[in-house]
C-alpha cells in the first residue's frame, strides 16, 4: 500500500474579475446617486439610523477603509474594537460628517476612494490573497476586502431604494 502525498493549493483570484466587480460597483453607485432627486436626498431610508444623504456618504466612507483593511490583512493584525462601541460611533460619525454632503461631493469622494482601491488591488502579490485578520468581528482576507465595496453598496443601496419605495 502506498501513501499518496496530498497538497492543498489555493487558487489565485482573478484580478481582472475583481477589477470588473469594482468598476460595476462604481457604476451602480453613480447610477443610484444620479437617480436621487433633491427631495430624495433628505428622505429617510429603510435603515432606521440614517437618511438617504447619510447613507450615500456612509457607503463611500466605508469604502475608504478597503486599502487599510488589505494592509492589515497582509500583516495579520487588524483593528477589531468591540461592536458595542463601533456601531454607535459609526452612526454618530456618519451623521456629523455627512451634514454638508451633496450629490456632487459624495460622487467625487467615491471616485477618489475608488482610485485608491484600484491602486491597492494592483499592488497585491499572488501569495497575499489569503492573508487574513479579524476586522470588526469578521475574519477578512486580502481578497474579501476587495468584495466589501459591492457588499456594502448592495446592503445600503437596498436600504435607500426601499426607503424611497423603489425596492
């Protein structure tokens, strides 16, 4: 009887597929942003914490953490405070920082953040994709960080559409 050596290999994600997802997410964000009237901007969303303006700002601000998340996963050490502290601070910070947000300002901010995410994506080496760290209570990998913008837009875009009676 012979023993067969087993090895585990991890597939290397397709950078171009991730880039396409990020570009589609950017297009989806701008499509949603462009569909909002001045009246919509002030309306409550289906998320009880925030109105439409606040959520559009929050989506963009959340994306700004992607490069930092990738860096922390590379190091295996991420910022992981208790959610009982994070959630109230997140809510308060979003309300305060989004006060002067306009469709133009959040659109520009989104585009700037998007460029930083793409630069970060370009920097990822083949052996880094599965490096991980716990972040805000979730185990994240370098790869999963790049899927967060889509997940975040899906989540809060649905809150916005539902609040406006569109979903």
